[in-house]
C-alpha cells in the first residue's frame, strides 16, 4: 500500500496519548481505528456472546463520550459525519443495547501481510524436482497445521482461563463502582491480541487494578460533571424561583439578619 506510515500499537500506550484531554475529531477517528478488532472474535455482554468481525468495534456511546470527554450528542454527530463520508457503518442490536461500528475498507488501514519465504528456502526448492518439491511442501504444511492447532488451542484455553480470573478480580469492586462501568472496563482491558495469547491489560508494563479503576472512574466523573445538573430548562427555572421565594420569606421573618456573616 502506497503513502502510509506503519504505526506500532504501543504508540497508544504512550503517556502523551494517555494524557487526559478533550479529543479532537482526528484523535477520535484514530481511536476508532486502533480500537477496532483486527480479527473475528466474540465478546461477552452480560450473559450473551456477541460476534464481532474484523474491523468492527462493539461499544456504548456513553463510553465514547467519557473517553473522548465529549457529550453524547457530539459523539452521535461525529459518527453521523463518518457514516455520511462512508468511513463507517453503525448499527445497534436490540439484544445488547451496544453500538457496533464497522470501519469501511478496514484492510486499507490494517492490511494482512503474507509471510515471505526466506532466500534459503527458495534456493533449496530450486534443487528439488517438481514432484518431490510438491510432496515435501504438502507434508510440511500438514505437520505445521497439526502442531500449530494444538499449540494455538492450548494457548487460547490458557488465555480464556486468565480472562475468567480477571473477571473475578473485579467482583470485589461491585459495591464501589457501578456495574455498567465495571463491564465497560472489563470489555476494554480483556480484549485479546491477534494470537489470542495475551489480553490488552497483560501487555501493560505495570498494572494495578484498583488504581486503573480509580482513573477510569475519574474520567467518567469528569464527563458527568460537564453535564447540566437539571434535566430540562423548566426544572432549572422552577428551582431558581423556589430559592428566590425562600429568600424573600426569610427577609420577611427577620431570619436573614440572624444568619452569620462570611467575614
């Protein structure tokens, strides 16, 4: 592919990227690209296993709003812009309530490369007859597939066992943090790598669950604090009117003069 710069996923673990900030639209788009699945998988949502394809991202709008420090209205508008430009598609399965984002032409951003043969192998093959060359190739492929299948299955099983342990490690925090927040935290940090041998949190250089949960909760609280405390303008007006009436009543009864002065 022409005109591109290969970027390591470790870039998104750098402190500059992890710095708390309001994301730009470009940063939000880059975040979608790096968060999308690079292979077909399944994610556990409640008691359901949801199939997520390569180039898809299963997420809630509330999570994106907290992560990017935007309002949900701004998130929706941004996703609609990407849909209009045919960069993504969006759907919300009824059974999950989560949003599935599908990146159009995902292979252009994250192409799959075939392994090239080494010069030594190529040289050896040229000395063999076509029939022997084909036979050796078939036998080797069968043996490699058999060996790889056994090792991959064992590694995947071990990762799934650790994933269950990670899930259980979050149970003691149920009384401290909302259930929905813990679910989003688990879904994000338990995502497996391409070989399904490690989860996202296992690739961190340091990890303390309690501290990570605290940081996650603070980011969500920052988003909540930016929201209007009153659901509607009418309720805000009613509250202001009630406060004014109370103040006038206190003045009439002489209670206002009895209140302590600030200085």
